[in-house]
């Protein structure tokens, strides 16, 4: 069977990560991280997409046996992306990211007024397994997200606390904001709120 790749970010497509059309049906051209509910999840330029995807260089190296630096990976992405459908289409033909639920989540997160968290202006679709932190609660280690689900989320640096970040994950039921160090170390729940 021929391997298909997301026509936005170049990720190999498998049935469980296919994007969704406005009617909820699966989209065969884009992954769920790039395309959800009939629109792109982020209004990126191609260069912004290169920058975003370059953070996954370690995963690329692991899957290909290569040992590219982040800068070398960016060079490869700049050659590859112009061959993908999203970057060949004129800008006025692209279904832009106008998901009303995404904007609602952004408003709800900013309304939380979390100290030292910069204002959120964008969210991305992220796989649960990628962002599912482990927390210590009453001496037990627990995870709050579903590894197989997708969430609207983002990561931002905590203001005035070098090396600390806020991680955000939302779905139609909950908003989770956590704080952690490098690679998710010492993760703490800041807000876990039913919507």
C-alpha cells in the first residue's frame, strides 16, 4: 500500500490521525493536527510551518536513522514543503483556521487570569500521548488526558521563571493548564476545569 503524507506538514498519514471535514468525515489529505472541522488549525506561512515542525527533529531522526540538527532539518523542510498541496495553493484558496470552538477556548483560557502566563493568541491540535503529563496527587502518579484523543493546546514560557512552561490542553469537556520544567519535569496542575 502506498504511504500517504499530510499535504500540510508532511507527516505520514494513518487512519487514526486523518483530519476531519466540516461534516465530521475523515479528510484523506491532511492530518488532524493541521486540519480539523473543514479548516486548517493554524494560519501559518510556509516558513512558520517549517519553524514549528523543526522542533520535532529528534523524532524525525529516530524514525529515519538520520542525525540532522534542527537547522539542517529546516533546510530539508524548505525543499520538501513546496511539493505539498497546501503550499502550492494560492492563499485565497486555502480554508483558513476559523474554527469557532478554537476562538472560544482562547477566550476561556485568557479569562482564567493565570499569574505569569502570557496572553494566549493561538492553539494547535495536539495528540494526547504527546502532551499527557504525569502528576503526583496524594502520593499517586496519574495522567488526566487520553493518549488516543486530540486536544486544542499550546505551550508558553512562564514569565519571570526561566525554564518553566505552561502547558494548555482543551476539549469540549475540560480545560487543563499545567506548569512544568524541561521535558515535562515536575509537572503540576494549575487549573483543571470542567467547561
